[in-house]
């Protein structure tokens, strides 16, 4: 695996998780409903 590809992939994943955390902060009720299920 190419190093550039790996860092790029890692960057994409970081952005994805960051978005999830922001969504979680913006809509906590939705998140708690999901986790209770």
C-alpha cells in the first residue's frame, strides 16, 4: 500500500468521524435514541 494513499485514507476517515461528532453534538436526542436501541 502506498504511503500517500494511506495518509489520504486516514484524512478521509478523520473528517468522517469529525462530522459524526458534530452531528452528535447538534442532534443529541437523535443520538441517544439510536444508542438506546
